[in-house]
C-alpha cells in the first residue's frame, strides 16, 4: 500500500517543516491539488508553490489538476513526477495524457463521483493511475461516498479484460500525522487500490 497525503490543508507558512515531517513518516507520494476556481469552486496552489515544494523535497510529487482545459497548464508543472487530469475537464483527454507522457511524466486520469467509470475505459493504456474521486472535487467538508468502492472495482474489471492490470487489491486506511509546528494534523487517505502492472487505481480526493 502506498501513502499519498494531500497538501491541500497543510499550513503554507510552515510548509518546509510539514515536508520534513512527511519525509520522516516515509510517505510515498505527495498529492498536490491544483484548483482554478472554474472547473471546481475552490482556488489552491499554482505553479510557484509547486516549484517551491519541488525544491524542498525529493519525494514523488503528483500534481492533480482540477482545472478547465488542463492542456493549457501542463507545461507549468514540469517539475512534478506525475500529472493527473480529469476526464470531465477537457474535450481532448487522450491528447492531454499523450502530452504528459511526452514530458516524461507519469500520466493519471481522474473521474468524478457522478461520471460513469466507462468514460475512462479507453484511456487506461495511456495512464499509470486512475483516481476515483470519493467526494465532489474542490468542495470541503464532504464525506466519503462508500458507493465509489464499486466504481473502483469496475475500473479493475475493465483493466482485467484488457490485460492492463495483473493484480488488484482494495484497501482503505487513514492516518493522522501530528504537526507540532502548528497544532494541526494532516489527514489523508491511503491509496485504496493498487495494480502493480501498468495501471494503479486510487480512490480519494
């Protein structure tokens, strides 16, 4: 199981210390939610913050683009190790994924709770991960939708039929890491689904 904490709720003024704590906790992936206020209602990190994160840590950096027309933003996040886009955010998801791969990055595709999982079936050969959103993106204080577990299983079924996924395990785990610098905690959900061949299927926000 790989742990992928989201930095969305991390205190930016103490970001270097937060990153040091996460490194000591041996997390596997840093999940950075980039929001534009259009595809989702919230605003969050831009490329300058992502560049600062990259300079501050060697941990694997996965940028989750919750933006409209992500093809216009890909080049701004060249310091990331992986870039995940939403299938609903562009008319040309295959083109976006090809561009991410041409940049030498791991490509990922995300699907919102209300979108049928079949929308990403034909894109699976282009990606290293599928992010099954278990909450509506860009909205805080939402609770986990257990019915999304079935969607994760459907992704597994698609992959198995196409021989894109050799194994599948479903997990759900939560941890809290205390951050002494600010009396806050980083709450994150572990990667729910792992498929160690070509494609990994995650569930989260």
